[in-house]
C-alpha cells in the first residue's frame, strides 16, 4: 500500500536529512552515470528490460513497493552476473536490476533488499551501496569544485578520478544547482562521512520494515554472519540503534500503513 510523505520521511534515520541529503539526491543520476552501477557493468542490455505491459507477476510486486515509496515510473531489468543481485540505478526514469534467480513472491531477504534499494533510489542515496565513506566525502568535494565553491578538504586519493568522472557526464542543469547545494552543505556543518553512516542506517531501517527480520538486516548491513549477531549487538551502536527502531511506534505504524502486519 502507498504511504504518505510523512510516513516515508519517518523511515529516515536522524542525521540523514538536510542539505547533505539534498545534495546527493540532486546528484544521484549523475553519480550513477559517472561511477555506476550501470547496465553494462552489471552485464545487462536493453534486451533484458521487462515490458511493463506484460503483466509479469514479479514486476507487479516490485511496482507495489515502488509506488509505496513514491516512485511512479521505473524500468525493471532481469539478468546479469549475480542471480540474486538487487541493484538500483537512479535516473530520469530509475531502473531496478534483479538477478535471474529472483522470483515472485519475494522471499524475506530479497523483499528487504528490494525495498531498501527502491527507497535508496527515491532518496538519492544509492551511492552509499557501492562506494565507501571516503569516496562519498570526495564526491562532495568534487561537487564544490565543479560549482566553484571553495572548500577545505583532505587530499583524498580517489578525488581526481571522481572529479574527472563526474565532470564528463554532469548536465548543465545539475551543474547550475551545485553552488547553492554546496553552500548549504558547508553552512550546515554536516560531515559527509557521518552522513554516509546515517544514510546506511536509513536503508537498514527500510529493510527491517520490509522483512521484520532484525538478524538478517544487521548481518546484511554490516557484512557479518548470523552467528556473529549477538556479538555485534553488544559492540555496534549501529546495530543497537536499528534494534531500538524495531521496537518503536514508528516501525509499527509504517508496517501497518504498508499492510505488512502479520507478514514475516
């Protein structure tokens, strides 16, 4: 079921909002084209696109989740190198890529990944899936430089490559937005590396709402096997905060609004 903007915003973790989130949302299509993921990199072509008029059950299930998060139009591709892969590609019309081994109805882990990937596309935070915190910080510096906004920053080793890649594909329209976006980020005092972690937590919160499986979400988010969950819960603030969200009224309210009560 579709949820309103207020409930969609309630999924967002504290710290994943404001000018930094707005910067990355505006830059998301550019970053996808410059830094990936892309259809060729994932091993797909236009021939792997699913016709939305074909009535495919899996596409209908994906469309329900997309609509719930405010995505009215999207392309679905099936195939690639990873049979269970789930990848979002932002763009004027966003694309979701699913591995050939994914079928409908979605099993719990894949439902979690699909929901969080769609939510990432809706918010422009797909980049945190494919790049680390240092790269995300370098992207902000590159944006400031391309927008002619002075910025003090460490000499990130990845910065020249990132700046060159972005400059090749950024549109005039997006480039015109950079001065205002970058000034707002710098005035806010937000840190890109800190935002990276908060954006990750937002996507984990979305995955938890979709799956109701905190063990899986924690393992998937931080790359730990199930037998490590108990240790991680004791030592990772990230995991503890996610667990608290799972017991919050917001979590229950969003699941109820999505029609997920009783679903595991």
